[in-house]
C-alpha cells in the first residue's frame, strides 16, 4: 500500500475567514489553514490579498508583520518589496511568495485555496 502526501490545504477550496470589519487597514492577519499559515492583508483602498506567511528570503521568517503600501508589502526583516498581486519579490532581490485568491461576499472575506 502506498501513501500519498498532499498539500495541507489542498482539500479545501473556499474558506470563509471573518467579516471585513475585523481586518484593520494595512495590517496582516494570520490564519492557520491545516498546517499552512496564510497572511491576509487589507490595503488602504479596501482590497484584500493573501500570501503564505513565509518569507522567500534564504533565512525565511514571517510576512504578516510586513508594512503595507499600495498592493506591496515590505518585509520587516530584510526590507524586501513583495507584490501582493503576483507574489513576486521586486528587484534587485528575487523570489516568489505563494499567493491565494481572496474575495469579499456578504461582508465576509473568502479565501480560495485552489
């Protein structure tokens, strides 16, 4: 018998996180979905973005404490600029963060894991 390993959050596709009112502007909130930490950010123009709470820097670290400016975050440890829309680290640095689709429906923030 073989055992298949799966992504910890692959089983769920749509997860209601919380009401929009519970997300302060420009501050990240961390949600533990199975074994994965997801950082959800609300921008100053009320857009919501979600990324894996894992810095792509070789030394790692969390991203939830990042400074939000527009649709970018600046990580507090290494000052890397990361695009919340694409997950791409901006030049001169390189790397990528896993992103998740987020929608708002009936005043609820919904995370899509697939």
